[in-house]
C-alpha cells in the first residue's frame, strides 16, 4: 500500500492532472487513460526515488532528538568536564548562561 501511495505522489508531481490507473510498483504497471499525461520511465523512476528519499529524511528527523536537544546535551557534557571546554561553542553558551542564570527552585 505504501508503495502505491509513493507512486501516486510521484505521478501527481510529474503531471498534476494525470489520468491513469496504477496496478503495481513500476512504470510498466501504469495504465494511461489519457495519452497527454505520459512521461518517461526515467522521469518516473527519478521522481519515485525523490519521494522515497523525502520520506526517509522525514523519518530520520523524527528519530533523532531535535537540534536544540542535541546541543543542550553537548553543552552539559562539556560543562561536566566529559569533553574539553574549549572553542567558541562552549564560550558562547557559557556567556549567556552566566549572564542569565536559571532561577533556583
């Protein structure tokens, strides 16, 4: 089912008003009901791969912690002395934390 949705998305991107039936997962499985909408197999395969890559990237982004969480973890690791406290990254964050400390309690 996912594959057919990917194919539908790819076809819609190539020809928004495409008129066809999809019976499988390859270019040869497309049954055109309107010959004006036909595009090349290379274009089709390229667009399908783009859609798959976008889905993969979206999944990976959801699996990893946010950039904010990653940077906060890096800061706390450095501040605890587990990584060197050298470099501009540590200095920038330390300056802000010293200037605006978290309220206690």
